C-alpha cells in the first residue's frame, strides 16, 4: 500500500475504484464502489489515461460538494472519499492530482488541500480490492469483454449501475446496495449521479438491458 495516513481525521466514504476497457484505445469506464454497501457507479471517459481519470475526479467532486450532506468534524465538512483504493495501472499513477481538492478548507492551522487519500494494491493483487472486482463481474453480464463502449452514453452506464445496485446479494444478507447505502448518500446525490432504484422484478443484468 502507498504511504501512512496522516493523523488528521478524514470524513468520507471508503471506496475502491478502477477502470474497465471496451475497445482497446477507445472509451472506457472509471468505476467506483462505496464500502461497506458496495454501492456501484461508473463514469464513461474518453480514454484510459491519467488526464481523463483526474478530470473525472474533478467532475465528481463538484457533484459531491453540491449534493452530499454536510459532515461535521475536525475537517469541518468533507465532500469526497476518506480512502480510495485502486490498482497500479498507469492511468491511476498521478495520486497527487487525484487527491488535490478543488475546494481547500481553511481553519485547521493549515489549509486542507486533499479531497481523498489514494492507496494502491500490491502488484498483481487485485484480490485486495474484491468489492469492485465483484461489481465488474456483474457489469460484464451486460457489457461482455470485447464490447466497444464507443457508442454508449452516460445514461446507458447509469442504467446498468441502477440495475446492479438494485440486485440483492447473499453477501449483503439479501439486501441491495441501495438499501444499505452509506450515511450521507442521499436520494438527491443518487439522482445527480444518474442512479435510481429499479423494481426487483424488473432488474436485468444481460445485454438485453441496453437494447433499443
């Protein structure tokens, strides 16, 4: 794992994140799960590279700042992840940019410039982030390996994530990720991320979900 955490109390969700490719060199997905609920969301990005990943972190922070409930504590308010675990892909390597907030917090004796703390799995150890790997297994039911993402829109990805989050899991005691979403993950934030609850009888995790 990357370095020791500072003593400063970080308020936010623990998360795992990763990328999923479609056609090599084409559009891909930047994916996230929030722990322990395993609530899943994904963002369609143009390319699998550092600039696209970092730019999407910035867009997400703007959304989170607007819609997330305020959390009182040592940091005053916290809008993003407390910890974010990923692998060592080159697109994730710019940890300083990923961690740097758009909204510095004053009044701590110093200025808080970080929005999250990024940690990396050991080499060839994807098992260290099992929750997002499980989410990818469900995602691939709808978007099998080899599927190009170039013709997809963000609303298509939101639809897939909504169905995944409405799918009950044995390892969650029969609950869905929506039902045990972490504190502060409001309905308004879910809507801002394009997520909505799907009737259990209408959940579909096959390629037919995106048939038009």
